[in-house]
């Protein structure tokens, strides 16, 4: 895996993707980049790069930045993405939490909020709560609505990102509720701006690729263990979706022969033994059957307050039940 910043691979974008977007992404990934580096990394001619960068400056998407030192003695003028060129809204629609964030185009957080998703209230109530949280963020962030250019949603279900559909949500009582939900169209119709719907773990993997620890990597796997288990697979600098978009759904691989029934319909899935939901469920079941545990005291006798953090604290206090459930999960 390369240690230097990735160069733009000509085969990594479709023929319909504009050369302007190629240059914009390179500037986004390497702030204060010179035109010479843009030529080298894009493979475009110097004249074309100059033409494109001037257009981006005119559109107020890019601005000249501090001159960069040059071995030839002449200082090269760098280019940087304007942080105020646009703002976006990100939504994490998870099994337990609904999170909304407003950021500028380079990822600086303007506003963030968190509420409970409350899946048990049904899809329509969850969507109404999601729309309400988005609209509250728009009202409170102080950004003119015309400067908010898009909404991205990470959904914890199985997603067809190309069509913007939530295909299913393998959580208890949610499979039928979330079958083939056209979430992207619902958002675009409501807010009249571009919207993207992605599998939440895939969205995190892309974020790491663009802004995080994966910036200098072309191939890596991001593994997320929460109420469910999944992975985002980055190959050759792009999110790998696999046939039907199901790559990374290894939380529903069978790991225990004739194991517990999973909400996806299979038995012995990895999520049934190693996810946070499985660990919490195992603890609650044991306590309900009379197993003595420090966890009961930490939860103040309210089993609905049992969380993975609380179980971890009990393990640090040498609670045997906490040790057993964690040992079984790993």
C-alpha cells in the first residue's frame, strides 16, 4: 500500500465524470496542491489544468493559497478548496441513534445533534423523526438554505446506493417495515436538492478514505461492530459493493452451526453472537433467569438501561457474567 497520497487513476472514474470533478477531488484531498502536482496526478495537460482551475476559482469553489516552496527557487502557488463553497447535511440513521450533522465542504462541523431512532415505533414515525431532525438542523445551523447543497444518509440496513433504495433492515421486526423503501427519492422530493443514500458502514469507510486514516491508502477494510456487524471494503481507492451491493454484509455469515435464529431468517449468524445487540441480549436474558451480576446494580434494576458501555464497566469490576458474554462473543 502506498505511503504517498494517491494519484488519480484514469480508470477509477466513469467516462461521464467531468474532468473538472477530477481536479476538484484532487484539490479536496490535498489542500494547497500546486498546478504542477495536479498535472502529474491527473494525467491532464498543463493547459487543461490551468483552464479547469481558473473555472473553479471563478465559481468560488477553489482559492489560491500560500505559495509552496520549490526546489527550483520559484515558489509554486497552491490551490485549496474554499471551506464556505458549500455546506452539506449528513444523517446517520442507525439501529439505536439518529444523528444529524451539518458540515462545510471540507468536513468542518457546524452543528450536530443526536436523538434515539426509536425503531419500535415503525418506519413512518422514524422517517418523520428523521425529516424533523434535518429541518431542525437547517433552522439552527445559521447557513442560508441555498448554500446547503446536498444531504447524505447512512442507513444501517442493506442499501442499493445506485437506486437510493433501502432494500431491507435486518433487525427484529424491521425486515418488512423497511423493504424496498425509496429513501433517496423521498428526500429529494422533500428538499429539492441532491441526496445520497449509502450503507452506513460503507459511508464511514469512504469518510476514512477521503478525510481519515485511509487518506494515503488504496486498499483497506473498515470493520464496524455495533448493534450489527458490517464492513466497508475499499479496493483501488473506491468503495467495493460486490454483486447486488451486498459486499461487507458479513455479519450475516453463519458462524455457529444450528445457532441462534437471526432476524434475517438464518441461524447462527455472526451478529447473533458477537454484536452489541447480542451481548446486551445475552446479559438481559441471564439476569432475567436469576444470574447474579454487578450489571443489575449498575443499571439500577432497569434492564432497558443495559448498554455495552455498562457491561464493559462491569467487566472492569471483575463481574463474571460480563466476562462470560464477552468471551462468548470473541
